[in-house]
């Protein structure tokens, strides 16, 4: 640095780069490094540090996408305990958390760790639950870690090993490798910085092979991607210096006043000078835009190289196989990234693809990624200690065992898992009152319990704390109230129809009678006579059709058409009326002043709920019922007593609880019934910590139980007792309303209108043809006389009109 340095290329490690960057900042000398990939070196703390390779932030993003692609949620991080290792794993943790994954165990090692020290760390990692291991270290001792893992049996079936670029670098430089060298890393996944294929790249590799042939025992010296970025780094600096000098800039130095005070020391810091044009050269370096051996060499506004991408390599035999690519543009793919840059970015899960992987243990079946810890620890499963509805879950007296519907479902689901689950049930609650299941879920997040099994309703509040399995029983909230038998009265025969139905039916009886009279009046003697007699005929004919007892015959075609339609309507109405009245008079009718949750909301009467359940908060927060109206009830007996007393005697008007409890409650209590509709849609599930893989596997097992019928058999074993549920009791009379019959009335009305329209047309034609002779002789008359003449014509029988017309025609001929 005392020899008027204008730029530095290197150093090789991120740890050294952290130190040198402080000196470069002080002397304003650009520091270019193609191997210091620590993401924290890109911060504002080191403005003169220029990374000419891909940052570890992209490598860790690629690993996080790979882990997420296979559905794993936890990984173990093994890394070197230095700046490079710690900061890289820190970036990995951030990227995993963005995908709802995490590092469950960190295993740092000193860079100079011995084989024994590595063994101790890996033994601790093997006791953890996760079987996905991310190894982030250097080429110096990374292969040694893999060798120790092989000896500990951690390269067997079930494990996943993902290494950073150190392994691909080691493989590339040492290629070709012997089978002994690669035996310790079979099935390992590693990343390699991606360099697009090009003529320049092939030319460079050819020259490198010619230069190094015969220089090593294995023949030519291998070349890693870091070597290619080193080559492009030198050329990038040359381009920047060329642009610097073409602009007429000079290189000058000045003394650093901070270092001038340090005269007389052995390292001669007073001789080190500041590069005055360092900021300008720094600017020209970032403006470099060239095509190097590594492809497009250009910096983004953040100071990183454009188009960061990696190859995903699978170690197989003595070589490697590429299973895909990762790019910051589109994520995982099986086609080269440069083929996707011309298309819109697509990071959807459907677009993420990789080729099949050969995992450790020589299997292509995707490892589950986790096992139960092999440390002798059993899962602590919290079970609510209920005081009511013990058919669902209860503790066997004097033992640590539990029984009930929920317990049997859990045990059956666990038996379907392809692996053993070590667990023990731990009771939760004092046994005097029903415990809060919301608090039980909170204890899972606090680490007191590893899971919870019981009658735990899946609610929004609880899903924010824990993960639930697939619901194994549906159970929404319903309202239960006291019901009483309704006896039929003397006016029960009015009950089958609503008032509107009665009104419309009566109107149509009169309407059809009037229409038939109009159609038959001129043709049928039964519909003729004095006005009073004709009015009685209309009324009698209308209502006698109800019983099909009409005695008047219809002779006109239109009259018969209307009557046919009307008799069909009457048939339907009679049948429906008879069926409804029969039901009213014979079936037991139950009624309740409470009609459902809406009637409870509008009233001021007290409401009961099961103590310890989520019902209380739901009624207050969602339904808007005042807290003072809610009465906690512990047992079914206490609930029945409160409903029996009613609000006037210190009881409750209704009881709100989940349907699963209510069906059990009503199975032996026939004086109560569900009123209204179920107003929530909930279910019960088993609770586990967030992102627990056991919750996913148990959900699959519960679905299998439902499909093979075992879930229903367990339900019938514990809950099938419905003495009162099958009585078919109804809460209110199902009266027949107009909505069920308006179609019939519409058809009948249209038939009447059509018949009248045809009749009017025929009558007008007859009138114009057979009108009286006196009207013809006068030519035209007054409006009143024309109307009287027309009405008289309509009132006459059609045969008389025709005979008179015929007689006058004969007289005219004679």
C-alpha cells in the first residue's frame, strides 16, 4: 500500500476482506474480490469494496427455494464460525423465514476443527428432528465434514445434504476424481455459479487445459467458476482504468493526516498515502459493461452483478449431474436461465421444476426431511380434563390414560403413520371446570406442550397460534331451547293455508266462475235467466268445483278448456290441503318462543353457554350480545336445569353450544330441541406447533380414516345414542303459502285470458255480421244506443241471433 496502489484484487476469504476493506476505505482504493461472497460486505460500511462474483445472498435464496420446493420446513445449518459462515447462515435464515421455513439447529465449527470436534458437532445435529443439513464452509475442511458424516451414518437413506459452492469448486478443481474421493458425498446437492455456454468460454477452457496439461499428477488442472470470475475481474479493472485515462484523469496521492502522526513505527504507516482519484475510479469500475468469459459483466444499482444464477448439482458416482438451475429472475427451472430472460418473470409454484434427484442412500424417493428426535424425549400432548361430555375425552380414574371419541380418533390416525410416534398424554385442567382450549393452544406456542388432542374447535384466533390437522368432526354453533307440545284447536282447518293463500284462492274461484259464465252465457241454457239467478249460478258453479260437484254442463270449447285447467289446479290444492291438515292434526307439534340466534339477539333474556368454550367470545364479538346476558354452565345437568327454570325463575331462555355437544345433550332430553339454523361452520382438529410436519401427516391419516369408514365406526361407538332425535318433532307448523302454487294460478289465469280473448274476437265478428236491421237503417246511432244494442246482442242466445238473421235474409229474398 506504500507503493502508490490504485486498486486491489482480492483477498480470497471474506474474513480477510472485512479487515482489508477498512484500509481500502481509508485510502480510497477500490477493493475488487471474486471470492469474498459474504453478503454483509455489500453494506454502506464498505463503499470501496466491489464484489465481482455473486453474493451469498443469492446462493442462500437458491437453497431456500430448493428446500421450499420439496416441502421441508426445518433445516440444520453446519457452518464455519467466522464472518463468512455466520453471515451466510444469517442470510439463509432470513430467506427461509420468508418461505415459512426455519433453521431448527445451528452447528458452528471453528475453521481449524479437528475430526473429533467435527464428530461432536455432527452427533448433536443427528439428535435433532430435521434431516435436511445445509453445509456452508470452505474447500479446506468441507470435505472432511462430509467424511465424518459418512462414518456416523448420516449419509444414509432419509438424510438430505445441501452444500454451498465450496463443494462444486472442490470437485471442479480436482476433476477427475477417484471413487474413494467421492464415496463420502454420494447424493449430496451442491451449487455452482452458473456461466452461460459461449464460444469465448469454450476457447478459454481450451487454453486453460493446454496451459496446465502435465502440471499435476492427474493431468490438467481443473478450473472452477471462481477462476473465470477472477479472469473477468482483471479485465473489468482494465476497462475501468482505460476509461479513466481516456477522460484525461491523472493519478495523484496525498498523505493521510491520521497516519502521519504514526511516525517511527516498524510498519511505516506514515508512508501510506490516499489515492485522490479513488472515488472516480470506483465510479468507472461500476460503469463497466462488457461481455466476459462469465457472460454479461455489468453491475446493478445495488452494486451486484446482473443476472445471478446457479447450477444445482447432484453428486453421483465419480461425477456430477445437473438437476436444474436457479436464477434470481424465475427461480428453479430445468432450462438455462438465459432462455427465460426474454420472457416475463414467473415465480409461481407450477413453474418451479427440477429433474429427479438421487438422494443419499441411493434412492430417488424424496426424503421426508424429519424424524422424531433420537434423544429419548417423548412428545408431551396436552389433553383437556373435562367435567362435561366425557364421551369425547376423559381421564381414566387413577391412571395417566385417557379415553373417548377424540382419543380413539387420534390413536387410529397415529397407527396409520409410516413411522413410530413417541408420545405421552398430559392432562390439562383442574378437574373442577372445563379448561380453556384457547389457553391450551397458547401453551403449545410457549413450549409447554408439543401438541394438543381433544375437543378443540378450529377458530381464527387459535389458527394464528398453532396449526391444526384436518377436521375429524364438523361442529357448528346451534341454539337449544325448551319446547312444548302445541294442541290443535277448533280452527285448525284454517292453518294449512296462509292468509294470502286463502285470499288468492277465493279470488280465483270467483274469477274462473265469471269467465266460464261469459263463455257459456250465449250457448248454454244453464247459464241464462234473470240477473239474480245468473249471479247465484256463478257463485255456485265457482265454489262447487272445489268438490267437483258442479251440475252445470259446459258446451263451448273455450269453457271446457278453462274448466279443465281449473279442475287440475283444484286437484292439486285439495291434495296439498288434505296432506297439510292431516299432518297438523296427527303429528306431534312442538313450539318455542325462541326461533334462533336472531330472536336471541333482539331479546334481552339470559343465554347459557358451555363454560370454557369459545362460544362466549363469539357471541360477544361476532353476534353483539351483551356480556351481562351470558350465563356459564358446566355440565349437561346444570344446562337442563337452567332451561327448565327459564328466564323468569333465574334460568336461561336458550343455550348456545356446538352441535357435537348438543346432539349428545338431546339424546336423552326430549323436552328441548334445536331451534333455528346452525349459524357457524366449525370443526375439531388436533393442534400442533406452526409448520409441524406431523400435522400434515396426521391430516392425511384422518382423511384415510374417513374414506375407509373407521371414523364413522368410532363415532358410532361413542356418540350413537339418539332416543329423542328421531321423533321427527317440528318446531312450527309448515303452513302452505302462495309461493308453492303461484305457477298453477298463473297457468289458470293465462287460460282464462286466452279464452276471453278468443271469445271477444268471435263475438265481435258475429255482431258485425248479425247486427239488428234498425241499426243498419239509421246508418249510425248515438253512443248509448250502440252500447245498448251491443249488450242486448251479447245477452241474446246465439241460436236466436242466427235464426233471426236467417229469417230476415229469407224475407229479403222473397
